[in-house]
C-alpha cells in the first residue's frame, strides 16, 4: 500500500476526493487480507466496508500520516475478529454431523486451496503470511504493522511456511 503523504494529509483535512483515491488504492489489499483471515468472500467484503467507514470517520484524528498503514490494519484486524466472533456465535449450534466436507468436491485433492491451508496457522502466523507473502510487504513493514521485531516476523514466517509446506505435501499425488 503505497500512498503519497500529501494524499493522506489532504484526506485527514477532509478532502473527500483524496479519501476516494486512498480507498481506490487500498481496497484490493484490504480485501485480500480480510478474505484470507475469514475465508469467506461475503464476510471479507463486510469487514472491509465496516473498516472503511471507521477509517473515514476517524481519519481527522490521525496525528501522524506515517502511521496510516498500521492504523488501517489495526482497524481491519479488529473488524475481522469481530466478524469471526459473530460467525462463531451464529453457527455454534450446527451439529458436527451436519457438515458434509465432500460437498466441496468429489476429489479431496482438488478441494484443497490456500484458504484451507491458512486455517492450520494461528492468527499471528496467518497475519504474517498474508502481509508478507500475499500482499508483498517486507518483514520490517509487517513488523511495523504488527508491532513486532522484523527478525521475529522473518522467523515466524519461516515456521509458518514450513507448516504450510507440510500441509501441502499431504495433497501431493
């Protein structure tokens, strides 16, 4: 997410066109993050929309334009966590035997996708993989967003990738 300082400053001062420009440049990245955190298109769209509303409403309070990216991910992460809690509360009563995994595909190898693999990671590992691998952030950028040390990001990313590789090996013919 590369947004020029002047556009952020204009948006903070109330320029709606500047905010629209920011929204245009961050939507896809926010959506990818939310989708891989939640595993559902509809919930990802809802979370991004709710986050954008909050970002717009609170933008005038942003004191340091350099914190914009981190601030966006904090808000979006909170929305994703809220959506996940809502989902759990709504679906907690579903009986385990009502879930038919075979509905995805007749061939289990074909039904495997990235979202399935990401489910084996804990939330922090998932955030690191989404930021670094899927959205292309450098470890120091992800460290800033997640408030971790860059070397911690790299080591957790390496462990998470090893978990994913092990999971993918199960699906190799």
